[in-house]
C-alpha cells in the first residue's frame, strides 16, 4: 500500500534531500524552485509525497491554475520555459522489477487520484525528466504521452575528444577564438539581467513572446544552493556580446536561457558554449544538456557539438470541452 498526501512541514524540510536522492530529481524540483515558480506563474503549488510505510517512494509537485472556477494542473507550468519536472521516484531502483513496477504504479495512481478528486481539473499537463523512462503508469491514468527530444554532450571524454566530436566549423571557430580578444566570465545578478534582457529584446524584435524575466531568474539564483544557477557572459574587445544562464543538478549542466543572436562577426556563442563545457568538465560534471532538440531552426546550431539525441516525454489529460484550452497551452509553451 502506497499512501499519497500533501507534504507536511517535516516533509518540506526534508524535501531537497529527497530530490537529491531521486534519479529523476532536478534543479526545478527543489523546494526553493517550487515556491519561486508558483509565485511567477500565478499558480498554487501542491507538493505531493508518497510513502510505503515509513519509506518515501516519490515526490510530485503540481501547480494549479484556476480561471472562472475551472482548474488546470501543470508540472511544470507554462511560460517560464522550465524544461522538465513531473514526478520523481525514490527507493524503487533497489527493488526487483515486479515490485518496482507495482510501487511505481501505486504511487502515480495515488497522485492522480488525489489531484482529480481534490482539485477536479479540466486539463492536466506534465513534462518528465529524461531519466523518467517508464511512462506506462501515466498512460494508464488516461494521459496522452508524447515523446520530446533534447541533445546531450558527454563531457567525460576529455577536452581533446570533446572538441574532435564537434563539426568542422565549430572546431574551427573554437580554434580561431585563440586569435580573438574575448573573455568568458561567470557572473551574478547583473549578468543575469543583461542576458535575460537581451533575450527579451531579441524575441520582441521578432514579435515573439518570451515569458522569462530577469526577476524570476534572479530569485532562483538567490534562493537555490550556490552554484545551481550559473550566468556566463562573453565580452569581445571588452564589450558585452551575450551570455547563457545555466543550471546544475547532480552530474548535469543545463544550457537553459541565453545564446541570443548578435551583430558581431565573432562566433561568440560557439566560444561561450565551449568555455561552459570546459568549465563544467573541470568541475567534474558529466553531461551538458542542450535543452531541446525539437526546433528545426535551432537544431543545426546545437547538433554541431556532436551531441547524443535523448528522449523525454510530455503528457496531457483533457476532455473535449477543454481541448481549446489545451491548444492554447501548447502555444504558450
């Protein structure tokens, strides 16, 4: 029997330690992230936790949004460009397959029963971490599951092999960078403001919506453990050209927000990505997640770093009466 309930104060105090122990836990599962996300998405956070006796078996943060009495559930909510969230399991990998599947299924069934009985949403959407590889219990709970894609770069191969895996133009850009007067630095709140403001301006110039704000990213930077949010900037001839806000959890660094196009003739983004990768390698990280491989306009750039194609999943549960709301959410996302 797996019991699912809202996390109590003791659970919340231990929440981050559970995230660290879960194979599917990531930076957006931390309790500080959840509170910040709820605040900036205008949603109400519900932290679900599952127990088998005294043993924690899973975490599932869900965000509720209500309009005119109609509710929708998200994990993660739209607009803030959070790549992965959804459920995170604990103490399942040590079990034999049959018991692991049973415990996993009972945990998710309990979560969805609580959500739909207590909150009665007309629409629900979640997006899982790529390490969440058994989507069957989600499908069995009435969700339509769709594969999504990202690229990851293996940082364990060493700097020489890493560069050798790049496309010829990317290798050339990195090597030619030795003749360019550029600096890449890890900054703080000022760097976040410059990077995100540049992204907002770039999207506005193309009449595109961009929901991330400097305030949101800065609050994540302040509230999460030191080193979780890392803003990198690149300057050429002493002038700011661009930057990237990365996130870290475990052995993975995520290429989250930044990399806006610029008007300089220098391949600044190639140099920036290379410096981020080598810096992460020096700190012992193993994977650079390029965060997304489903946009043909961007895939050409990301693919030149010799990445592997990885799968994660999105899932939706809706009714015909809310199909228009579902389509609206997809556009926002």
